[in-house]
């Protein structure tokens, strides 16, 4: 996979994580508290400084009252449109 495409896909993932949080009307600090992490943890994955593994994404989804399958479905839809 070309680096540019991979970078674009990671940007879409980061934006979806941020959008999911803001749609839930949750601040970074509140999400971090729910996850038992510092606020910088949320800031770093939203800015691309840190990447999440699947289990971490699942924890974020649960903390934001959504499911991993629903999140992945939205991600797939966005990635399909970014070709």
C-alpha cells in the first residue's frame, strides 16, 4: 500500500475518532478519565502522534456509547469514499 494512501486512511480514522467523541458531546479530558488514561493519550491519538490497536479502539467506542462494529462500519464507509 502506498504511503500517501495509508496516511490518508489514518487521517480518516483519526477524524472519525474525534467526530465520534464530539458527537457524543464528550471532552478529551472526560474521555481520558473514563478510559483511565491522561488527557494527552486522547490528544495524541487524535493528532496522529500515537496509534491505537483494535482493543484500544474498542475501549474508546464503549466509553462513547457506541459499538466497535458500528464504528468500523462508519470507517469502512468513509474509506470507501476516499479512493
